[in-house]
C-alpha cells in the first residue's frame, strides 16, 4: 500500500501522523520548554489561531505548522455566533474587549504563517438543540467554501472542517465538501464525545466513505488508547495536547495511576517528551531514554 | 568520491584503539561515553569524528576545554577541518566575539562559559536544545577542588535541559572510569596502550643544591641524542631561573608559564616546535592539552602547593606531564625522568600509573550551596524535595559523599540568600536579591555573604568608612578573586611600606579582628594585602607593565586581577544596593554603594579617584581622561574652570564638544560632584614590621621560631644531638660549616636544628632576631603573619 502523505511547503507530512499541539505566549510555559524538541519527535505541530498570534521569527517552529481557525472559542462563555452575508462570524469577549473572528481574518493570517490551514468552524456540543446545531453546521460549511474560493496561496493545503451531532449529520456535511477542491477534511467536535468511541468511529467511517482518498484529520483527539482504532477507521492524522497536559500533572502515559511528586520544569519536559514519543512511535535516543526514565520517581496516586 | 584528500587523511584511524572505537560505533551509538586513553593516543581525533557526525546531521556540538590557549589552537585548526561549518570560540578571551551562539554550529567553550549559559538558560534557549553532543575534555577536572563542583553542576543542568545531548568525556587519568560512566548512564572504553611506550627513570639527589646539575646532565643527554626535553617545575620563578641556567651552560633553552604575554607564549611554543629551542622549562600550564610532544620529560619538582602546604604531586598530574614524552615516528620510547631525593621511598609508585579516583566537589558544603542557589535562581527547582531529587542524581550522591541538602538549604535561608514563600499552600524557595547576585556574577555564596557582612557594618555605623584599599582587600579576600598574588619573604618590607602609606580603616583593626573579618590569616592574609595593593597601584598608574614591575609580578597577572576585581566590585555594588539603609544619606556623604561603584570604575579604567571624576562627563572615557590629565586638567573641577580652547588644543576635540564638556562639568560641580568627592581622609594603615637584618636574610623566621622549641642535648666531638621535634637529629660542625641529617637540610634549607645549635652556642645576631620575633609592636605586624605567630 502506497505511503499516504500531504505535501506542504515545508516538506511531506507522512501518514498516519500524531500532531502535537503547542502554544505560544506566557500562558503555558511548559510548551516553551518542549517546542525546540518537537521536530525531533513529531512530523508537524498544531497551533491554535489564538496562540499563533504570539509567534515570532525567533520562536517559529522548525516543522510543518498546522493552524486551526480558533472557532473553538464558540464554546466560550460570552461568545456569540453571528451571520454576516451568509458567513459565520464569531464575536468573542476576551479581557474586557470584543474580538471578531471572520473567515477572512482567519484565512489571511493562515496564509501568512501556516503550512496547513483549517477553515473556520463552530463546534456543536452534545447538549445543543438541533436548530442551533444545524445553524452552526450550515455556517461552518459556508465558511469552508468561502475560504476555498478566496484562497490566494496555492501551496497552502486547506482542510474543510466537519461539524456534526451524529453519524448522519456528519455524512451530510462531508458530502458538501467531497470533490470540492479541498486538500483534506477535518472532523471537529469529537472531544466532548470521546468517551463514546462507537459514535466517534461511526462518524469517522461515514466521513471517510464520503470523501474518498482525501486526507482525513481529527481535531483534538489523541490519547494513545484510541489512536490505533482511529487510524484503522480511516483517520490519517490527529492533533492533541494531552501529551503535555498529562506531563503538566506529573503523569506518564501508560502509567496514569502514578505521578511524580513535585515535578520540576525539566521533569515535566521529560514526561512530555516520553508521552510524545509514545504517541508518534519515534525512538528516543539511548542516552536520553535511560535518563528520562531514571528521572521519574513515580509514586502511586491516592 | 571524497574530493578533499586532506579530509580523507584526517578521517583515517591511526591506531588500533581508534579503529576499535570507530568500528564499535561507540562515538555514534547514542550512549554517553567515557574514553580513557593515554596522552597523545588520539583522543582529540576521535572527538573530531564524533563532532563531524553531528555536524553532518546539521545539529550542534560543544567542545569543552579548560584552557583558553587550547581553545584558540583548536579553533584555528577546526575552521579548516570543518570548512563550511561555523566554529565559534567562547572563552572570555574573545571579548569582541564575532560569532554569536546561535550562528555557531561547533562551539568551543570553557566550562565557565557553558556554566553561565546553563544558569541563564532562558536567554540561550534558541540554541541549547540543538546541541547533540558535548565533548568534555579533561573530564578528570570533575575532581578539581575549585572547579569540579561547577563542572558537575553544569553538566547535570545541561542534560536535564537538553535530554537529547550526548556526553563524550575524555581523559588520560581516571581512577574510576567505570563509576563515571555509570553516573552518566553510559559506556566506557579504556586503553593504556601508548603509541610510544614510556620508560621511567628516577634520578636521586642528596641535597637540593644538586638538582640543577642533575637536570643539566639529563637534558644534555637527551639533546645530544637528537631529542628535545620538556622540564616541569612548580613555580614561574624557578622556570625562568632554570631556563637561564641551562642557557648559560650552552643549551638552547626557554621558559613557559601563564605569566607570559600571549604573543610571547606563542613565540616560545613555535620556537620549540620548530626545534629552535631544545629545552623548555614550564609550569603546569603545559600539563594539559597543548600539543608539544618531546623525547624526554623531566619532572624537576615532585611536589605542589595545595593552598596550605606542599604535598606530593598526584599520580594523575605526573602522568599528565609524563604523557608528553615520545614523538610518533621519531622515538621508540618516551623517556620520563623523575628527580627525587634519596630519602623519598614512594616515588617509584608513579610509574605504575594507578590513577586517583575522581571525587565529586559536591561533597563540600560550599560547592553544594552554590549549586543550590543556581538551581533556584535559574528557575529549575523550587522546593527542597526537588533539590533533593536533583542532587540525588549527582556524582557526589553516587559516591555517597553528597553534603546534606537540607542542612545546606537551612544555612542559606539563615544567611538570607534563599527565602521561603508560599504558593497554593505549599512552601517554595526563592532566591533573594543576594542569591541572584551570586548566580549572576558566578560567585560562591561565601563571597556574597562576606561582602554583605562588610557592607552592612559599613552602612549601619555611619562613620565607619571603608577606604578604597579596604574595599580591594575585601574583594581580594574572597575565594573568587583570581589571581591572589602571594608575597615573598624578601618583599615584606616593601609591602610594609606600601601599606603604611594607604588610608585604611581595616588595617587599624587588631590582627585577630582582621583575621575574623576577612576569614584569612598568615600567608594568605599577606597575599590579600599584596593583591589589594597591586590593584590600588593600578588605579594610580594605569599601565600593567609598570605596575607589574613595581610589585614584582607579571603583567598578565595584573590584567587578570583587573578583570577579576572589576567583576567582584560590580557584584559588591549590587550587594550594597541590597543592604541599603532606608534613610537618605547627607548629599555630601559618599555612600558605600557609590564608593564601590566609583572604585569599580577606577579599576576598570586604571584611573585614580581624582581623574576618574572626569569620566563622569558623558563622552569622556579613560583614554581621554588621561589626555586631559596630561594637559593639566586633572579632575572635574579643573574641567569646569577650563577655557574651551584649552581642550581644542588636544587632538580630536572640536569646539562644540569642548563647550559641551565644560558645561556638563560645571553642572556636575554645582551638584556636589567635587573633584575631591572621593579623596580619602582616613588615617593610614597602622602596619609595622619586625626589622629583619639583611645579614640574616637566610634565616627563615618560621624555622627560627620552631628552633626555640627544640633541645640541644649536648655535643660529642663536634656532633650535637637535637631532640624535641618529631625525630631526634644530629648536627655536625665541621670546618666552620654546619650540616644536619634532616630532610629539610637536604633540600638546601637552613634547618631549625642548625638554628637551635647556633642559639645554643650563643650566636648574638640570632639572639637579637629571636628578641625581634617576640616584640609585639602596635599595629599589624607582617612578619608575625609570615611566621604564623
């Protein structure tokens, strides 16, 4: 079977791929520690639109950078989704001011810095009423087509985002994108549904059936326990920050019942790198793997 | 196809050990590695192979060497060897460093530079994570009493910050290679196979006066056989004297030591390499690194000064020196000659090559304290638990020698270098301002506490003013002052006179108070006085050679001292700020902070307290200040009163600038910046000295004092029996000359036993000297300090 991959301006992204999420800015200092090592263990990195604003030439990544749309903010308290000229626009209250997230703003920024872009989508939480769910899906689809029509950078692969509330709505959304000219399809909104693996896999299979051979990405799901099944169901790539969230809590994947007592910043770094290596399947250098594991002084959690 | 023949040749293994290591993949397999191979067996070549492998993968490598001279030599070589790659040298000698850390793919650094980078790792985060390999040359320095703890701390921090870095440790002399490899979770390889085997010979003497003759004989023998000789001695003075003596005997000889100017040192090395010089007499500078293979190595001195006393050279040091013997392709063996006294029964053990084990410096509380404050200040540890875990990974912990982390933290909390805060209900450690000063300036906590103590006292007692000399003495008394320049017995009188002319509060204290305050006594205290006086002279003269001449030291030492003092004084400024009294001082009163700051400026520029006021005017630097001084504008008041055309007569000063300077000076004078603001009005130091007659110059007061406790049991046919010391001895009087059967006499000294006999015989001059020893004059007596009274 031929190796599947996606061509980016910074090289081929081979599939299946685990793409670690990273941030910029002061909020998550552990990400600053991990970032210089990402290229050693991962094929690409995902940055949210919001945190990508803090990127600078000095801190830019040395591997293909995937930039999402920031539409996740639709779940924030105080945010409002409006329709403007048929497109979905998000108003977000942040730090006592209102920001507006428009597909144009997102695309322009992605064309500046991204190697792979994701269209502006609006997550549909499980408890949302059907009317609003359909509205969000409609606006998500409209934004995706708008981005495709207005993209100027031809070497920027564009993933259209699927948002849905069940298998059939996912299929229906994917049908809108199939043969549309997108380089890939991304499924969002699965994180709050992650415990229902059957539903998740059902959505994945339905989307895969509709999109043919197009690369398929799942946003936000990346625990090693579910990775194999997602890839077998037809997913090509996933992104997740759980490798670093586990590490921040002093935990190692595969030993979740234990944690390091009072981890230092470098302990957390080591844990995150171990977690990442586990997820990406990369081998840690001999000297570091011994050292990394020897720094772990795990104790049982209560 | 390899297009570069030189490179192809460079890549070819030259020995079976090198080939074995290459074939095994030890250099590239991914493990940390400790390599122990004799000097000259090609460790550097192996390091080059490992470095090349890293550079080809577009990652970075660091080569760590303790010698600036070697860094320079390797830099030149590797610019060519790794052409197309950027090689940067970071040793502190390269002040105008053209290459940035980020641009350098191969970084040649001293351990101190790497230490500074790991301490402020956030500022180096754009390149540190890209380092794949660090070659630690002279790995045995982990056991160095002064630098070992810092090197260990640096390596531990580096591998925690960059878990991908691989360590390749190199040394010829490790007694516990396996233990070191285990500590690094790595592998080890050792070989004692030398490309040229060594032959050892011990040449013995009865009296120390015989040594130069023995040296000449051995050196002549090697030179006549067509070889060159490297002679290791324990002091610079001896190196110079012996080289001159060998030259007088017809040999082409030269001396080599750290006191030589850089250019002169390179010339000597070049002359030796080319064969112009046949015999090189050197100090331990050449013990490590510098590539000067010879046929014969002579160890003229088998003792070294460890800061307190003379002790036998460690086996490791002897082999570092001996390892220079034997030239590949020219000699079938390398000859090592040890010149030893007849009574030394231990010297044969050197040839066995049983190296001492490397012991971690973190067993010392001071070493651990420094690393603790570094971990906390750099943000890598915040709690005692974290610190205990980090240091549990140390070499010291592995050797079960780690000083107590909890006790050390307690002591530092008490000393206010650390403080405890709370975060989310949990205790956290934070470095105080004093702690940050220690880390930023790479000072030991001891030094910071000493400075704090002195400056607190000075500040709280408003009229207790420290003079410039006092502040320099405080700086010189810290363990971080390098170099500390000792004073010879013969120069005590000069020192006496020099100090007696200097304003000083500290020299007015009693000896006991001064010893307590500066935590030094005896010869070390004298060295502190001497070093401080040299620094003070520098501020008046501003010319290294002149200062060196005046004080009988080397220009290189004066320059190094200037750098060291400047660093210490800048740290002192920060400490003075930290301990500042909340009340505002009188405007005319010079605060300790201001005084230290101006002194730092004086030391930096080589200007006195009057001329330095000129540099307060923006645009006037040290060079211009000296020019103005020569034009009779000696200080800021002179400048304020000067006519602009007085200045325009000087080269490079336009009318406009002259006017601006005069105006600025006028403003400053109006605001209390008087030319006399820093003039000292303290009383001069009360220093006295026992008068020592020049006729008695060969009588060491220390031995004379020891003689007083001996008993002369009587004589029998011109032979006196002496008891009261460790062993009984006999002193013989024959044809007007005394001789003794003790080791001290055999080294050529006028021993205490002979002195005891002369006193017993009623020698008047000696009795007067004894009386002088007992005199306790007012003020500090330098001779009493010398003899340790």
